[in-house]
C-alpha cells in the first residue's frame, strides 16, 4: 500500500487529488480517490499503472461526477 500511495502522490502534489485514502468498511478494505481530470483516458491509463493494480492486489473503478459541492 505504500507503493500505491506513493504512485498517486504526484496527483496530490499537483493539486489534482481532491481526497485520497482508505475507507473504513465492515465488508472489506478499499479506498477512495477523487481526482480532478480533463482527460478520462489519461486518468484510466495512469490508474492502470498503479502498483496495487499491476500486482493484482486491487482494481480501480472510475466514475464521472457531473457536478459537486465543497464546503467553504
């Protein structure tokens, strides 16, 4: 998971990652990342290179938000 988090760190540093981290859930272990992106295919390609994905530890699901609200 350390390699997984480090892989996404450039998105955090670039200000494109809105939120990223593990989710506490009784059904199992998973995480959530919200990324601001203009190119979905570029994001899918980046996600496919995630060490958690390439090792078969995890998979990535990408959804699109049409709008959102953030507290001030």
